[in-house]
C-alpha cells in the first residue's frame, strides 16, 4: 500500500467491533450505518490502510472515509449521523391523502 500513513487512526474496542458485527448481521438496518460498520471493521483490522484504498475496497468515496476516520479519532464511536439543525420535517399522511384525493376528483371531472 504505497502512500503516506493516514493522519487519523481511530482505535476500536472489542465492544465497538462487536456492535459493528451485530449491525451487519441484521436483516434490516440503515444502509448508511451498515457502510460505516464495514468501514470501522476494515480500519480495526488494518489501521494503516490509506483512505483511498479503504474507499476502493468498500465502494465509498475517499472523502467519506476521511470524514469518519477523523470523527472517530476526535469524537469517539458512533455510527449515526449527528442531529441536524432546524425544524424537523413533518409529513402528515392524512394531509397527503387529502391532496391526492383532490387531484383525483379534479382529474375525473375533466
């Protein structure tokens, strides 16, 4: 693996690695968390792997690998995104159905 050693080399405890393996074994898990778990296991297995090489092996963008490497090294373990600022999006199924019903009535009347 030619190239410089990565600046950030997070270390993972046995419990964190087990959490990643458990997530990978689930039938229904958020895809983003699955990719991060795969990355964490790869970095735990080979901590000196370069970010471009890790990205190539996992089919990720190398900037994503760098981001999670830095975050795990500086802030600690987490597979979830940080909370986003602002008001949460509210989706009302009743409201959506009402709009769809109006569209259908208008379409049938024509």
